[in-house]
C-alpha cells in the first residue's frame, strides 16, 4: 500500500526554491527588456513610432516612398472588360513588401471607371523603377487568373505601352486592353 507523507519540506528548502524561481524570473525579465529595447534601434539609430524595416534586412533596395502616378489612354480592346478605346486610365504604382521577403510593384489599374487589374491582395508584379525626370516603371506578370488568381499585366512607361489581359476564369472573362502611356510622375 502506498503511503503519502504529510510532512512538508523544511522551511529553508521552500524558501530557497522560491528565491531561485524569483531570481530566474528576474533574469528572464532583464533579457526580455534588452531584446525589446534592441528593436528600437534601426541602422544604429534610436527610432520610435511605426516600424521601419532596414534595407539590409530586406535583402532588396529600400522602399520607394512616393508611388508613381500613371495616366494612359486605351487604344485597343478585345473581349468583355467593359472598357472602350479612348477611355482614360489613372492609377498608382507603388512598391510593397510581399511575403516579408521581397519588394514588388502593386497597381490597381482603373480604366474608364473599371478596375481591370488588381483588387484586394492582388495586383502584384515584379518591376524595375527608374529614377529620373519621368520615374519610369518597367514590369510584367504574364500569368492570368487561371494560373495565379489575378489578371496579367505588362507595363513599360519608357516605351509608352501598357497591356492588361485575362483568361476566361477572370471576373470579366477573356479580354485584352492595350493603352498608350500619357504620363508618369
């Protein structure tokens, strides 16, 4: 038969255990405060407010903080996008961190009042942003909705061309919209 002891540990042992737990908790608190405090230093400078991801941790060039504003005019349309030749397109292209590892361009292309490329969690494409007077954008994402969940785009503001298209599984069905870039700022 198993017999349980009702005897308690001597007072000195219990006191030492409590002191040990308290010392360990204090040590963990100090390490935690050091770790949290270190997060306020970015590129060797003390920063408060919104988090800033340093370029060295991104592994890519720094964010372009000012989006490019693109204006275009539709020159050719096939399919059922609801856009007509002569409609104006006005949209922003901005750099966004995607999947916490790389910067991609994001555009919500609106032509003739209709969103023909983009949407919630969509509109991303790899690109190159040129610096200079025109701030050109060159990029392409050739996979339509059936392959990656959103339409496809090719834009080269230096050459003045934009093409947006999709396959039958997209919201407008199969279509193609070509436009001439009028300006980029």
